[in-house]
């Protein structure tokens, strides 16, 4: 097992370099750059000023040279400085020429995205697991049909449309929930418990929108897994021995049906960033999704590459953790029986 882990860790380095190289080239295929954006905000910007900007950011050099500059900085975990006017570091905090500490953009945005998506994952598994089990135990019955309808609606309904409808109905019409940001304007003046309640109210809609698609998918996944396991011979044997139905379902069937979810959970880690773009942009939440969306609009290449690299690292780590967890949960994998 140790040799396998070392081999996987070794191959993560060239994979990460290859992913970053492809991302860098694809990103530069898009028309325009930061000078185009700057000129759009300032109609008086001359061609000479644009060329100076291109030279300042090394955009006048070949793509491979630009990638070399970026790779050299990345080796020291320095993703450079944002092209935006605030000139903040992309990844982590550092001091400017005046000695002031500038927080990194990803340093500020990543905890927000992780909070929303961890809450979404908790909601998904708390709700989806019982729904999947109930649908499997009542196959073709009324509970199964209702849950199947919920699954189809969850897959079919556009997330951005539902978010707008909920914002209008719950926020604008009734005023029950806030529709933007993480805190109210008077958040700092509130007490400790009131601040917690305020933040929780702001998180209700984003967490629900982020979890909706996963709720439908995981419940269907659990249902199909339970149906396959319940048809196995050892389940029939357990029932023939007179074991209680709850023991058969939850101790034997559900435990084996959840093994594939380990892989699914590992592969869902990189989706924490990509899946948050819609929710964070609509609700004006300063997370990784909104940061990535704004960076794409501004052609802010260092920020885009920083977020894509973080996503690639999460993908590789997620795959590795899924393999380790699967080997831990299934002895056949550890013994090399299952390939």
C-alpha cells in the first residue's frame, strides 16, 4: 500500500504540470487580454499605453515564455499578482512596499466556498440517503414514485432559474430571507448569537441551490445501489436466518451499497469550485466561484490560472483519497482481488 501511495504521489507532479500547461494554452486562445478590458473602461487609453501594459505583464512574449514565468513562480507557491487595479496577490498574503499586509484573493475566497459546499454535502447526504433507501424498499410504490418525481425535477430544473424565483418570492415579495452577500450591513453591531443567525439566514438559499442537483443524483444512486444489493444471495441468507429487517437493511445492505459513494465523494471534491459559480455570482457571495467569474470577465490570467491549479490539485487529491478510502473499506482491493 505504501509503495502504491508513493507512486501515485510521484505521478501527481507531471499530471499537474500537464494540466496547467493545457489550461494555460486554452486560456490564451480566448480573444483579448487585460489591456482590452482596461481600454474598455477607459476610452482615452492609447495604443502606446496598451503596449506598455502588455510589456509590464509579459503579454508581448511567446506563450511558452509566459508559461515558464508562471511555472517558476508556482514552484514556490507564488501565483503572482492580480491584473486588477488593487494589485493584490493571487494566492496568499504578503507585504507591499509600504509594509502593509495584502491578503491573497484565494486566501479570502476559498474558506467561503468550502463552508457553502461542506454544508451542501452534509445536506445532500442527510436527505438523500433516507430517500434512496425508502425508494428501494418501496420499489414501484407511492413513496418510490414521489421520490422519482423529485429526482426528475431536481435534474431538469435550471439552478439559476430556481435561484432567481426563490430570491424574488422569499426575499423580495415576503422578505423572509436575504438575497445577497454573507452578512447584513449592521452585522458588526450585532451580538455573537445574532451574528451567527444572520450568517445562517444568508446561507440558506445558496446552500439549497448548491445542494439541489446533488440531492437528486445521490438519492437515485443510493436507490439503485440498494436494489442491486438487496438481490444478492447473502441478503437472502441473512433474512432466512431470521435477522430483523432493520439489521438486514442498514447493517448489511446499506453498508455495501454505500461503497461506490466513496468514489463519488472523492470525485466531487473538485466540483466544490466549479459548482459554486452560479450560486455565488447570483447571491453576490465573495467565494471562489464569483472570483473566477469576475477574473474571466476581466481577463485576469494570474487569478484564472491560480483557481484552475487549485481545482486540478483538488481533483488529483480527491482521486487519491477515493482510492485510499475504497481500499480501506473493501478488503478485496487491499488484497489485489479487485482490479
